[in-house]
C-alpha cells in the first residue's frame, strides 16, 4: 500500500478528531470535579473570554440573549471545540505530529486561561493538562483504528474495528463527563441552604402600604418573586459555598481588621428592608430591575466596628470567585439602608443571588453595590484600587438614573378601542418618584396615578387610563424624581454609567 492508501478516510479522521475533543473535555470535567468546578476548561476559557469581551459585544450579548448569555457563550465554545478538533483530526490523517501539537497548543491556551482567573490556583491547571493528554491519546488510538485494511477482504472487519473503537471512545467521553457532573452535583449547597433558619429581624420592615401593588393583569408585581428576579453577573458556574465554611474579612484602612463567620453574622441585629435593585446593563424599558424584601446586617455598623480610617473613600468588595466591586464609601456611611444581606423575600438568599451573603446598597447600580457571594471587604481608596468593571472604563460612581418603563400595553399590541390602562413601573432609588407623565402621539403630557410606596428606595407602580381611539398610536412615558429632576430625554447606551431616554411603545387600537 502507498502512503496515501494507508491514510484513514477524511470522514473517519474528522470523527476521530471530534471524539478525541470530547474525551479531552469529558476527562477534564471529571478531573475538575476533584479540584473545583471552576477549573473545567470550558469554564476557565469562557471566563477569560468574558474578561476580554469589548463593551459593545457585551452589551449586544445581554440585549440579544438576556440571562441566557452564559449558555450561549458555553454553547459557542463547545461548538468551536468540536470544529477545531475535527480539523485537527483531518490534519492527523496525513501527519500525526501537527495534530498532536495542535491539541497541545489548545491545552496551553487552557492553562493560560486557568492561571489568568482572579482566584487562580496552581491546581486549576490539572484538569486541562489531564484532559489534553487524554485527548491526544484518544486521537492517536482512533486514527490508528481508522486506517484502511491492507486488502479488500479485510475492509468489513476493519470497519467494525473502527466503529467499536469510536463507540467505546464516545461512551468513555460521555461517562467521564457524567461522572464529573454527578460529583459536582454532590457539592450543591441547595440542601444546606434549605436547612438554614434565619433569625427574626431586630428591625422588621413595616407592611407594604395598601395599594402599593395595583394588581393590574400584565403589570410587573411590586415584589419580584425570587425565581423571577433578574440575574446578571460574570459567574459561569454558581459558587457553592457551605455557610459553615464561609468567612467575611474586613481589612485595609481600618483600625481593627475583622473576620466574621456566618454564625457571627446571624448573631448581630438583622434589619429587614424593601429595596429595588437595577443593573447598569438595563436598556431603556429593559427588564433588569427587581424589588425584594432583604434581610441583613447594617453594612455601616460592620465597617464602623472595624474603625474606618480617615482618607478612605472606597469599599473594594470581592466575591469568592475573585470578582471585585468598588463602592463609594460615603454611600454606605450616609445613613441609607446598605446591607450585608443573608435573606431575600422571607428565605435565605438563593444560590444564584449570592448565598450565603451579598451586598445590597440602595441607589447605586449593581456593578458598584451588589456583590454576590461576598467574602472580602477592603476599605481603601479609588486612587489605590480599581475593581473589575471600573478597570474596563465603567464609571466609579454610578447612582441609578431616573427611569419610567411602560409594561402595558405591550409593544406592538393590538387593543380594543375604549378605556385602556397604560401602566408600568418607575424608579429613582434613594431619591424617590414624585410623578410619572404619559403622552400619546406627541400630545400634551398627562400625569399618571401613582401607587403608594414604603420609602424612596423602591420602585413605584403607575397607571393612566387612556381613552383609546382606533388607529396606530405611540405612547411615551417619563418620570420626575423627588428632587424635581425630569428623566432625561436623550437616548444613551448603558456604558459607562447607565442608559437614558424616554421609554416608548407603539400599539394598534381596533
């Protein structure tokens, strides 16, 4: 046989590469289960990709995919691995060494990504190294099994050998991945969270004012159920933190560094407060705002117990996965209900929302105030330390902008002529909403009816009864905060300190 005749067929070579890539990922996931889930190659490379993503692409991903952006990223990475592994298999059809080197280079990329993470550990490189070695071994094995028979009589037997080898490799890859996921599932702290019993608040929130929820079908409820509360963060794998192992460190420009356990935190007086949160990525009319009743320790008391030193102007908070947030110190010490929260809507924090503890500072966008899975508070200066998003050009001081959103009628809805409720929510946390105005087809502004609210740190429902006439109509809304400032008309994207513009929608009346 000539050299060409000894080569596996192109389709078999591609399949060999794809299966070798699957083995590499499956074995790496199994190895990561013994190190930590965040060390899996797709997670480390995906995390590095998020860090390197330009702002315009990040905004596009959030606008287009919403809270599914992480699944899309991981799916795209997986598809890329499949394609590249198939190409390497095709390369290995003629020459094994370049294909092996190609797998090795991808392994090196994984090592670099693992070590680039903010919370990197040397052991995080083990899964990608083990996975790469397994992938190379699988590739060489399959390419050998895919070689054609020396004569036509042996072709059928050789085909069966390759199919058996490919099937066995696929089963091995799937089994490794399944075992890794099963082991990670045993680390899930959901059962531990369900067993946590939070103390009663020393300072309970008063009942919500009667009528704070207008209960109009289709209108966003005043209190957002935990399962419906928006989630925007950089974590590709939810941190699983046993509260018995959790500690909070307060240090930096303080007189007395403090370290608290979860039990220490629960022994302190707990405050219960109604606070609406908003993400800076929220576009005009967007969904990334939500209201909850939070339970936690007063953040200013925690800081004062450590003795804040003169000259400090920032709290640099850190999540267990290394993500950092910079919060203006003055906003925590000015008397507002800034919390280190442990509860949300009457239960322990959900894991996806920061269990066992997170920051909640009313009046600031989440990227400078709402660190989830928080383990470290460093009192420092903006001139000394910069956080994850401020390093990327986002504003260091980010008070939430005044905003009104139209929930009803829905965009492009068709409604019947007659009395139609135009309704929505408005927010200007820590200033409060004084009025919401609506206009139809560019006509005069009309004041909407406002629902009562407990205080200025929450959003506010509003409604205007509109006598709708047949035709196509444009509805606009704007809010006025309690300082008298009118919501900005000019449209601006979220970067660098929050979106502006009046929300509008178009409906057809029949």
